[in-house]
C-alpha cells in the first residue's frame, strides 16, 4: 500500500470514528432520507438554506465506514456553498467513484478514489450524496441506492 493510500485510509477511518456535522438541524429548510438496504446504511440529512447557499448541513443515522465517512466529508465540503457548486461537486465525486474520474480539486473527497474498484462500495460512498441531491430538490421519497 502506498503512502497516499495509507493517508486516504486514515482520513476515512477518522471521519467514520468521529463524523463531523452529525445530528439533525432543528426546523430545517430541507430534509431527505437515504437507505442502502444491501449494506444497512440509513441516513437522514437536514439542511438550513440562506437563499441559495447551504448554510448548515447535518446527517444522522448509521452506516458502514465508507458511507459514514462519505457523509461526514460531504457535509464539510458543501457547507457554505451555493446549491450550484454543491451539485457540481456531486457530479465530480460521482464521476470519480463510478468511472475513475479525476480526483483533483476534491480535497478530502479524493480519499474515495479507490472505491470504484469495489462496485458494491460505490453505493455506500454515494448514498449521502444522492440524499443531498434529493434534499436540494425537495424530494419526499426515501432515496435508495438499490
């Protein structure tokens, strides 16, 4: 394993053990639920918007190391960003984990670049992102990666 792989593994484990932005927002502007029945990952994502900007974002639930770390890093990555930037970040992240797209300019999210080698784990890594997209779109149905 390379030093970079070791670093990425440490980042994922750190966010799994100590997730950032964990919990729910009182009186959120947006809310969505995500479920990965194959792995057992289940999250509730709440957002507080200021105009078109994601002012606050939190997630609550339980999941494997990949899904929890992805949700944690995602919340750090989109907090304070306009909706359009968060959606563009979703697209870059999704491309990286599903088809080996570039990890540059993704910061800590680059830790998930190797997930694409394990197709079953892609669903874990993208659950929080699909849930974010649903929250931004106001979708009421539970998001599922199945």
